[in-house]
């Protein structure tokens, strides 16, 4: 899983560099939208951790 995430991050960085060097506007959502996506991702990961924590008590 970490390999896929690092590959996706690396690919995004390379594409961002290409877009910036060609002066093409980024198709990515604004920063606040990306923070919302991060929150959704963390929320999905949090539920299994909470269930595991509660079941261990």
C-alpha cells in the first residue's frame, strides 16, 4: 500500500513540475478542497482503528 501511495505522490510531483514548466494551469481542486479530501481519507482510516481499539478493551 505504501508503495502505491509513494508512486502516486511521485507521479503527481512530476506532473506538477511539467505543468508549471509549460505554464499550464493545474486541474487540481483548490487547496481547501484537497484538505477536505485528506479529511475524508483520514476519517475512513480512523473508524477501523477505533473499532480495533474498542475491541481490545
